[in-house]
């Protein structure tokens, strides 16, 4: 039987020693609780290591990962993560991070039947449909693929901004801000797509405004009174 996984337990022992060597209270502090400033939504791809590439430590990043970093209103998993991060952890920034060379985005670009994966890939194919004119105009297939990775990130940011919990908290606290990034694994660089959160929010509120509930308005009023 292949016991290569046992290396992981050896690694774990070394990691514990290393951490305690640097800070004797590391694990007792870790166990006290979390208040991360960032929610990271990224791809499950094994080559994209969120904390490592961002230089963050345990407790600093709340993480959700799935194939091609998709956020869909009918997916309880991602929406529960976002709602918890926004309402309870009160994260200040939500980052959707895609990556060039994404297998999920690549699969979505080929119109073939992939069985159980179809409903998931359809969410990315829908992004292609929205931007079909722009994408079809790109002759180079690699560039078209890279652009779909970026547009997919942008659309998932929009899906997050559509959520009531995000709009409601932003009105009251001026947070969270939603960011769209792409990781380029050929260079290791994180690229900021400069998503204009405020502009997208005001644009989509014409259709998706979910902030008229009386409790949001009364909280906003209270906040304004405190500031006066
Ligand atoms: Zn991927």
C-alpha cells in the first residue's frame, strides 16, 4: 500500500515545532478565535495557494474554493460562506481570484458534454455568452482564454455585489469592498483587474437593489445620527 500520505504527518510535526519555535503561544492564540479582514474566493486548482502567494498567515484569510471560482445564488456553499463572512466575521474585503490556465474555464470554452460537470460549467459558459461579441473578436485562442478568465472573475464579483447581505452591510459600514484579481502562475504575479465596486453597485442597484428593507434604513439613519 502506498503510504506517501504519511509524509504529511511528518511535515505536520515539523510545522508545529517551527511555529512553536517562533512563538510559544502560536497555537493557543490561534485557538482563541478568528477575525480575518479578507474573504478569498478562488479556484480549487492545486497550484494556486492562497495564503502563500498573498503572504498571509493562519487566521488572516477566510477561504472558499471551487472549480473556476464561481459564485452562484443557487449554490448554498458559496452563498453561506459569503453571508457568514460579511455578517459575522465582518470582513472588509472580498476577493475573487481567478488564474490563467484555469482548467474549469478551458473546459467551459469547449462546447462538449461533460456529464455531471455540465451545470457547473454552464455558469462559465453563461459568462462567455454575455461577452460573446468581445471574446469572438479575439483571434488568438490563448488571448481569448485569458480574457474569459478575467471576465469570469468580473462576473463573479458582480454576482457577489448582487447579494443582499453585501449591499446591506455596505450601506451601513462602507464595507465590504469586492475585488477581482487574477493569478498568473507563469510569473507568480497577482494582477488587480481594478473592478470598480462603487460603479458596479450603483449600476446593478437599478435592477438588484435589495437595500430598501426598513431595518437597513433604520440602521443607516442611526449611523448618520451617530456621525452628526
Ligand atoms: Zn482553475
